[in-house]
């Protein structure tokens, strides 16, 4: 399953001035600060898988927590919590932290969890440049993120200024490449060159497939944002009536005759298009690098046939989780209880179960070539309507 991976480490935890009681107080402060920061971002600490690493804490964020708000809120909230701890602690329990953020597939076993993404996150945390960034900072927190997180999350943020990040090179054990660092509570000066070219590859080696995914994710995010902005406020009018917005909707990404799925509700996040035949989502990836299996939150059936969506990867379940009529769609699968549960789909012959009711697209006329009109803001009960 795909998770956001976060590791937070205490600078100089092994300082001889810290006695065991000081270390206990320091660790208690670390956990209070990290838990409060995640809660501030809408991630309940009790829902986060976490492991203690002595002088650090390793966290896997639930997959339903969006990465954007997490990066927007947690670093600043964490710095604030740390300052509050320091103001009420003896000098030996004053802390400063390094925080690393990455994302990827993880696998659980009887002893815990493992994955290359977790290994990479710990290597980011141990990189010399992020340690130097904290040492040189008047603040209490240094942040390092992977290239994927920077390109797909940080650069699209409305709260974090990506021009205050700095690209660095890392070499830690078997891990080498580029990463991005920031100091949330003592930011570097803004550098417009960071945003001068969204397609500019980072220094060092880079997988061209990852570059293509990141660029496409940016394009989709921008398209969705423009549509959403056009839908805020009263519609434009002309002498003959309401004007039609000349903005491509997310549905334009879905070719005629295809079944298209999105990672997030209201046709946002990663995107994947399938042909009309049976589709098993195992091993497939959204445009933003997240696995499709069990991560679908909205879809559009841009075909002339009914489509059945299943929880089972082989589409052999007794009945589908949801069925969709031709040219129909569901903007938010939480309404049907199928969010982040779908693993496959196949053509059907018509409604066969209660799962076929309440089609979110049934009250929407199709536009040219079977595409829908521009999507407006979410309506009641998770529906999308004019």
C-alpha cells in the first residue's frame, strides 16, 4: 500500500550533558510535538503507524490523508510545538529537529514494515546537507523532501513557498541523488529561479519516467485548479444566456471509449485511463506514481456500456462494489462506501444490484464526443451538479 513516510530526529540526542532523565524528558517532548503537529494537519496520531527509534520517530501516514495539506501544516506546526517545549524545559532538554518526507509502497509483515521508500527516507534524514542546514539555522527545524515530493506536492502548494527550498546532492550509503531542503521557521530567502522552469530536471541522475510522471501530474493539477477557480462565484452571462466556460475539464483527459479513474475525489490527484475490457488494477500506477489498486476515489465511465467495479482484483466477487451506467461517473466514492477499495472493473449488461443506484452522472447531459460539461463545486451528498 502507498503511504507518506515521515521521520523526525532529535539533533545531538547523545550529548553527554543529557542524563537519562533529560533524555526521557526530551523524548516525551518529541512525541508531544510530533503528535500535535499531525493532529493539526487532520491526521489523528492514533491512526498513524509509528515506530520509536530512540532519538527519532518513524511515521507512516494513513493513505486517505492528502500529502498537500500535510506538507502545508505539519512542518510549521512542529516548529511551533518545539519552541513551546523549549520555553518550558531545562537547557538539557531543549531540542531541535530534522524532518524527512518521502512516499512510496510499503509492505507489512509480522515484525513491522519495510520498503525501499522507507530506506530512502532514513537516508534523506542522515544526509550531511540537512544536518548542516539545521546547524546553521537560528530556528528549530530543518526539512528535507525527496524530488518526487518537491515536484508533485511542494511546488503545487498554496501555503508553502517552494522558492525558499534549496536543491542539494546527497550520498548516504547506497543512496545518491538530489533532494530539497528548507528551514520552515527560519526560511532561506526567496529564490525565483527555483520556479523559473517547472520542467527543469534536478541536478544529478534522474529516471526519465519519473520526470514524465511529475510533469503530467503538474499539468493535471493545473487543469483541475483552473476549472475550480472558474466555478467559484456567479456564472458569466451573455445576451443569450449563461456563457460556457472555455476551460478544459478533468474529463477531457479521459478518451472516448475509456474508463478513467482518479486517485482523489472530484476527479483530482493521479489519473489512469483503461480500455473497455476487463481491467485488474494490480501493478498499475496513477500519473503521480501512486498505485491504482485500492486508491480510486472517483471515476468516469466514458463508454457506451455499463461498467462493474469490484473490490476483488480478479473481479470475481459475488457482486460489484458499484455499477455505473454508460457515460456516468461518481465524483466521490465515499458516498457508496467504495473509496480506496476498488481493485478491478469489467463491462456489464445493466444494473444487477443495489450498487447500481444513485448514479452521480445520471442528471448530467453529455457534451461533445461523450464528454461532460465543466465540473462545478461539490453538491450535497457527494454529488457534482450545476
